[in-house]
C-alpha cells in the first residue's frame, strides 16, 4: 500500500458520483474553505472556486468508474490529481453515519494527514487504447461462451463429440443440421452467427491495436515479443497494462501489482495465513498465467526448469513459480531495455 505524503497548502477531497460530486477544500491547519455539492454537468463552477489556490492545491478522489473526466479536467487546470485505492480507503466507510458530505471531508483529511492510499491514474494518452484492449477480452469471452453452449447442447442430446476446435471455421460447418429439434437448431444457428460476428470484431480490433502498439512504444512491444510463446495479443496486454515500469519502486511491488505474490498476516509471532489475493491487476494476472504455459511449451530452458520444480511440488505450483519468474524477467527487461534472455532459467 502506497500513501501520498507530500505536503501542500490546500487539499481538496472529492466524493464523485455519476451526476454529482461533493467537494471539501481544507488548508494545512484543517480549516474548511469550501464544502458543498456540485453538478458533474457543470464542473467549471467548482474549478472557478479552486482557481485562486490551484498552484498550492492537490485534488484527490476515490477510484470510481467515472474518474477519467475529473483527472483530465485537473490536468487542463494544471492541478495535481490523485486517485485513491477504493479497497484501501476503508476509513471513509467505517463511521456510524455515512454520506457524500462526510466522505468528501474524510478524503480531504486523508490527503492532509499523509494517509491517502494511492491507486494509479493511468495517463490519458494511452488510456483509451488500454480500455479497448480490455474490451477485446470481453468479445473473446462471449465467443467462448457461444462455443461452450454448442458443445453443451450436443451433450444434452447425446450427439457424437464435435471433432476439432470450434475456433476453426470449417469445424463449424453443418453443426446446426445435426440437431433434429427446430428450436435447438435455431439456438445453435444463433450461436454460430455470434461466433462468426465476434471473429470479425476480434480480428478488426487486433489489427487496430497492433497498429497503435507499434506507434505508441515499438521498442517495448518488440522487446516483449522476444519472450518465447508471447505473441501479439499478450505483448499488447503486457505493454498497456504495465505502462511505464518506473512507476514501480521495486520488482516486489511489480509482482504484487500483477498478483504474482501473496501477502502474509502475522501477529505476536503467529501466522494467520494470507489474504488480498484479488488485490492487483486481474488482466496482468491472466496474461502471466497464459505466458507461463506458452513459455514452457516453446522454451526448452523454461520447460526443464518447470519440470524440476514439478518433481518437488506439483504441476500447478511449477506454473505459478514460472509465472513469477517471468514477472521478474519482464520487470528487468523493461527497466534495462533488454530483450528476453532464456538463460535466466539456469540461475537460482
């Protein structure tokens, strides 16, 4: 957990919602200068009141679904903007009474006291491309659901298993005609149309994203492609989800962000297990899990290293450690601006 501890003369806490925001402006001594509600449709009313102190001010809000426009507007007014980690800002939810007015005040005092838990405010320049990359994953999941539904219908009607993968278009020819019931046949036809439609969408998205990746940061993109088994899609996910690697103070913080390490809870010499498995970036966690499987398949050194671990533990454990090993490798690759070195699997 990282806290913002830089001192300013003024602090503005904002409780942001879809239509309204509640702002609380305090100074270093804790005296309130502004505490009222504003409409999101007219944010200039708030920023006109902040204009006089903008050079001595920092603005913070909790990470909600709609923080983009507020961060961009703060950038236009040249006001430092901080994004609060929603999971860690528990103290604004723990009171007997909770409302927008109280929440905005608590956020302001967290900023003033150096206890504001930071989340990463992704830069505006590449934010939309990263979100489009995530949208691609949505279409891939919908396509996979349609394929799974077709196989499920085949099992329900005791039909022979479908030969080959449904990813291949020729394996989908004539599937609907195998079902005698007209309603089931209609359901399969709709699933097949969904798969065809999503194939086109995904192909168009990948061409578009690949073009932008080569423009945004070609060195990083091709450096990530040097990892055995990592193709265009995984390289783009790593590139846009990691962002500038300098934002991580150490390799440990990077691994924690990618959900590749576990935390420990101890007290008085006793261990109470670990928690927080889902704190971090789920897209990076998925990408590293996929990369570990593909690297083991394509890189002899990685395969030998994983099999050594598997003899002592299990296959699942070996893949987990391989994903963590790849995480360390990618961190130092990007930090040192080097290509992937498979000899890392021969090092302890």
